[in-house]
C-alpha cells in the first residue's frame, strides 16, 4: 500500500510556560531568525529575561502570532 495517500498530521499539545527562542521557533516550524523577525513586529512582547521568554510573554506571542493548525494550546 502506498504511503502517499496517508496524510497523518501529528497534533501537539503545548502549554504556556517559559520558552527559549529556539523552542518557540520549533513550535512554529521556522528558524530562529524568522521567529525573531516575526516577534520584532510586535513590540509589546518585549525582550526575553536572559534567554527565556516568561509565561506572560509566551501567552502574548501565542495570541499575536497565530499557532500552526497542528498545535493545541492546553491550560495546566
């Protein structure tokens, strides 16, 4: 049986927590450069604390930059 007809999309569940830039880029399936470029358009996100974006910033990122269709946001 051919695998071409099967389009299996893996649904990922993520929660709002502190994330590194590379982790956010991985969620959005883009490079760190593109992720930084997208976030730069939204000044209200602010700069990370060291290398981490805190929960408040991540919540704002998820609100301002639409998540891919295979990502489900869960509340913990």
